[in-house]
C-alpha cells in the first residue's frame, strides 16, 4: 500500500496548537480527544488521501475537506501526488463561522 507523507502548513500547525489547548482546558471528560482524533485523521490521510471530499469553495485547486466526527473540526488539504504528500492547509471548526480563507 502506498503511503503519503502528511505535512501541516504553518497556519494549520498554529490552528492545531490553539485547538488542542482549548480542548484540554474546556473538555474535562475527554481532554485529549482533539489530539487523538487529529493523529487518527493524519494516519488515515497517509494511507487514504482521497477519503475526504473535494472542497469546491476554495480558490486552491484540488482542495479537499475531511471532517473529524467527534470534535467536528474540518481539515482542509491538498494531495501532491507527484511527491506522495498530503498538505493540510487549515484546521477549522464551523463554530468559528465562515471558512478558513483558503
């Protein structure tokens, strides 16, 4: 099975850090759920990068979106087939309103 390298953009990395801290401070019943679900999503993208849906509302060609079902965060990513790489551009929660501007 082909395996892809998954990379987070600087924006996605910062968004993940903020979300992880918020989740830790506000979700006492499952403080690590965001991190656990993010790692699972990254692992899934590494083996099945097309498991998300095409996201047509982006100006970035080939943008996809995957929803992390338990935390309801959305991962916005592109697949760089020639490099066997998935690049996560944004990690966004719909409660923030709007879109991540990608």
